[in-house]
């Protein structure tokens, strides 16, 4: 079959992630919804994004807030209807925005009819649609696999007197992709949304589809000793090498089937979320050639470290492994502490947030921007009594879960509900008072605000072909400055960002002596003198050849 055209809009396009529960609430029930998003799409278009990624909107008992799907082909009534979704897509397309949806294909909800049937007996037609296994002689689960959200990855079910696999909550049973009927059913659901006009997918846990058929135990990596940043000491999931429970060779075959399906629909794309011990290698493998993922989403800028040495090391490793694959870099999402606090500290220095944003927008790849980061929102402090995230409730207090990045978006600093729309209804997570002065209404008024900086940064970037499409080569590692050269069709742009709290100097590479300054609107602090580049605290400099 011949491929439908793909205009590659996604290469270098900015993806704006919307967490629907917390974006805008049109019916005042305390939970954001699709009509709410539609009403606010102008804002996203004005920001300069190319696409929106909607976290899951499908029918769900909401045990993991939509990442537990009970019907892949319908919208949850909490969010609206399929018609509301059609209206959202139409409005987005009118505004020139693409719509990407979040497909949670590795597991379903335990409320999905497929699971209800599968668990009913060992002999029903869907008996093998999930990963079922007998207990060992001593009653224990078949192996040592762990759930990310705590405890064994195996849940006992009395109906079948067997265990089933779940990588997340026990109410998120893992589909058995070794069964071709499952693959076919899933591809059918993907096609459903393509027919409805979506432009692409964010694939949840894209390396988790297959498990080792022989159910071999993962090798342990040992309890963390001291401060090994590579091992999460709070969650024993991190104490194993995940050799057998994910990233299996068969996964590639499924990605190829997905790609073949998308290739029939013009200008569609997929970005796969890759969480693995060696995520960079998996990203490379899954985006090599043109027959698997279009883009892979990295976790590597979602950690605490924003030092230039860390960033340099990361980009060096990325480049070594990944010559051609196309990455998507995010500084925040709905699963991690907001970058405002993670990189910005207790009282985020807006200069640091500016330089981080400019860095993200100059990297080779498609930047993913999480709702509210354009406002510089810090992580919200959510009290234990208000927690919703089961992951946080289990791991409290050393890990507080993900509610702190999921509180309602502040639209209007003057309104009691900050314009989220809940009126008198209590929002599903509390409003964050600290967001009032950072609300869209307040930043709109201030030409120097972070929001207006983002707007001009994204508008400016649209005209920078080298930044959108160029290759990337690193300058030597520097204790304060992250610097690289982008190159496209003979044009070069040197990009240097001072991530430190003091002024910095670095050698000017000889070819750039004749270069001219390429100002990033609203971000200065860089100059050239003789053989050197000087950067003020959190300053940036671009030089074009
Ligand atoms: C999503 C999480 C979700 C998990 C299970 C992830 O990686 O981003 O929010 O809890 O997958 O679906
Ligand atoms: Mg609502």
C-alpha cells in the first residue's frame, strides 16, 4: 500500500500538553472538560504551539485519572461527548492546531469489558487477552516483577485462581500482546480516532506492550547504596534491571504495525513515551528508519539536574546513540514536579525559567510544553487530605505523588475560582493560591512576563529554519554554559545558555568570529569580545553564520 503524504509538521513543531481535568471546566462540576478546552484553544494558538496533546479523555473509572481506559472508542461523560470532541478538533484545525491524543494501549481498566470476560474463566474467548499466570507451589506470584506504583506486579484473582499482571495499579491489567487478536483489536481502536480526524498520538508507556513469554524474573541491581542518583531509593521498582517485564524485542513489530496504519492517514504522527533503564538506546531503536515511531519522548530533562555538565553529558550520550531518530524533549509533564520548582528552586528565578525555555526551543527535536509552564508555575503543595493520586497516597511522605503538577490552571487572578470555571463547586484538586499572581490575566498585562516571553519566543522560532530542522553538534563541556551548534543547509547557529548563577566566559569557536548576533526576543545577557563569548547570569547568546 502506498503511503499517504506526510508534510513533517511534527518535526520541530511545539506540542502543548493539556491535562484535561485541570485545564478549563465549562460545566462547573469541578473537573475540566472538552468544551472547556475548546473555549481556551485560542490561548494555545496565540501562544504559538503547533499541536495539542490531550491526556486521556476516554471512558474510565478514573482510578489513574484516565490512564485506565474502559472504552477506547468513547469519551468519558465527565469530559463530554464524541460530538464535543469533534467540535474541539474542528476548532483546533480552524486555528491551525493539530490534535494529538494519548493512547493508553499497554493496559486497560479492570472495568473494561475485555477484562471482565477474560477474568470470568480460563476458557472464555478472551481468556488469553491479558497476562495470566499460575501461582508457584508456595502460592507466590510467578516471578519478581514489581508494579511502579508499589508492591508486586501480580494480582491474585479468585475467579480463575490465577494471578494477572499489572505494571501500574492492580486496576490496570496488562494486555497480552503475544495474542494477535489483542493486537488486531487495539489497531481497530487506533483507526477509530484516525477516522475521526486526529493528527497523531502520544503513546503511553510505548515500550511496555510486550512481556517475556517465559515470565523470567528480572535481575536485581541491589539496594541503593548512598546517593546513587541512578536508583530511586524510595521505590523498589528502581532496584531491578527491567530486562523481562518491558522493552521486549517483539515490541518493534507492533510499532511497525502502528506505523503502517498511520502511514495511511496524511500528516499524522506518533510520539512514544519511553521509560527504561537505558531510555536513550530504546529511543534510538524505536525511531530509526521510517517504519516505527516518528518521535520518542525522553524522560531525561524531567529530573532535578539542570547543570550544564549534566545537559552536556546527556546530549553527548544522546548523539552517540541516536544519529537520525527524532526526539521530543519535555521539561515538565503531568507525572513530575513542575520545572518551575524542580529547576527553579523554592522561589523560582524567572531568569532561569527563561533560559531553560530558550534552551528547550533551540534543541534539535520537538519541544513538549506542559500547561502552566509558560506561566512559570511552581509545584503546588497539596495536603495529604487532598491527595487524589494513588501513587502519592502509597508512597507518602517521601514521594508525594503527582497532584502538585495537576492542580487547576489559573486563568483569571481576580476571580474566586481563578477562571478555571468551577464556580461554587470544589475543583477536584484545590486551587493553588500561589498561582493567583501568575494567572494568565495578570501576565497578559505585563509585557515583561514569562507568558509574553514564551509567546514571542515561539513566534520567533517559527521563522528559524536552522532551529526547526538543523543537525546539532555540541561545543566542549563547560562548567556553567551549555552550548551547541545547529546546522541546516549550510547555515549555522551557535546557541549558548548560561545555566549558572554567575557570569561566564567561553571560547568563541574560530569560524564564528565573523558571525552575527541572532537575538532571542526578550532574552539577552550575551556578548562577544575578541576570542570570547561572555554570558551574564542566566544569559543566552545565539550567533548565526
Ligand atoms: C502516564 C502516567 C500513568 C502511567 C500508566 C504513564 O507513563 O504518563 O500518568 O499513570 O503511564 O498509564
Ligand atoms: Mg466539567
